[in-house]
């Protein structure tokens, strides 16, 4: 078998056996249970939505979360993935991140993509050319849903490849539940916000994670000190929504940019990092076992 040849996905000389990156799962973005809940609007859902809308931490968001987003949260609560909401951790361009209490008293992070605020034209460019999203089209809702599922799938794949990422827990429509890195009272910092105590080691870890990601068939696509968080001496790679498979027509450009960002950051930390060397390290073929 060789899907790679069939789809012209990877240069055969570079093939490294059946690596993870060449399998790709279809990602289904058809109508979700949450959409059905939102349509039905039964009393229980209506009450839930009202409670959530009235909760302090959601006050600002009233106008941006639509009913189907509330329904997605409702479904996650019903399924036991979310017990209670804590405060917002971040309000980004495309998504808001909240801390919450998950199953078995575990703290989780809930990332909610906003269907309307999303820069979906840009999202489409990342999705197009990713074999997992063939024929996604230009429906705004579908694009954002696909994006959320992609982040979930990317986190899973990265984790399987030995990259420290937040453990993905559940995804429903435009809402993603994952492990909360850091404690509720002690938010994990981005690499950009801390004094990196040992930049050499930090760089070696980041470099190794980039290589593992690449060997798992992924390019992060937005890697920098802003999407690396550090907690309890651990470096964690986050924000994998835009990560593409190595077969994406722009994968190499994205990788080059990631390497430039990472090299620039560590150069500012006083170590001599050349972006081209970094890229060569990341893309170096896996040694034969
Ligand atoms: N799993 C997580 N655990 C702890 N903090 C997180 C987690 N995911 C995101 N954050 C926080 O939320 C911020 C935004 O999340 P990110 O996934 O980078 O979204 P954005 O697309 O808005 O940049 C991060 O910089 C980080 O501070
Ligand atoms: Mg980010």
C-alpha cells in the first residue's frame, strides 16, 4: 500500500515507513447534537442558557455566543466533561479560553471558538490542502467546526508522538475541552512572560518537540514564545488549531516561519540559533532502527 504515492503527498525518498503523518482521518462536520439541542430549545436547555448567560464570567460574551454554542456547552455538561465554569483565562481573536471543573474534580481548560468573530477566510487557507478536510467549502460554521475538530485531532496526534501538549478531553461543535496546564490560582505563563532560566535546555526541548511533531506529520504553524507555556518546569506546546499536515502545500513555509520565530526568541535569550539549522534538525530523517 502506499497512500503517499497515490495522493502525491510526500517525496518517496523522504518516506520513513508508515509514519503517523500519512494516515489521516476524515473529519466529519455534519450537524451536531448541539445543533439539534439548540433547535429544540426545550425548557431545560433554556434554563441552562439563561444561567450561563447570567453568570459573571459570561457577561461580556452574551452577544458573541450563539445558541448553538450554548448548546454545545450544555451537551458537554450533560456528558459530564464540564461540572462548573471558572473565570476566563484568555480572550483571543478567535477563541476564548476558560478554566472549568471537569470530570473527577479535574481542572480543565475550555476553548470556545466564536463562529462570528473568527477570521474564517484565513482558517480556510489552512484547511484547504489538508487532506483531512477535503471539500470543506466556505460555509462559515463548517469551517470553524472543522477548525475546532482539527485542533482536537492535532492535540491527540501530538500527544501520541511524545510532544507535551494539553491532553485533549472532548470536543463538541466549536468547543474544546482539554487538560488545564497550571493551577486555577496559578496560571501557567507563556514562555514570552518568564525569565527563561536555562535557555539552552528550553531550546533543546522545543527543538525536539518540533522534530517529533514533524515526524508525526504535523507542522505547528504558529509556534513562538506565545504558544509555549511553562509550568512546574514543564514546557507545553499549545494552540494547535492551525497546525497542518506536512502534505499541506504551505507546510514548508509554515515550518520555516516557526523556525524563524523560535530561533529569534532563543537568540534573544543569548544562544546562537540559526533558523536554517533548526529546520534541518527538525526535518532530519529518522534513523533506521
Ligand atoms: N490547556 C491550557 N491550559 C492552560 N492555559 C491555557 C490552555 N490553553 C490555552 N491557555 C491559555 O489561553 C491562551 C490562549 O490560548 P490559545 O490556545 O493560544 O488560543 P489563541 O488562539 O487565542 O492564541 C494561552 O496563551 C494560554 O495562556
Ligand atoms: Mg495562542
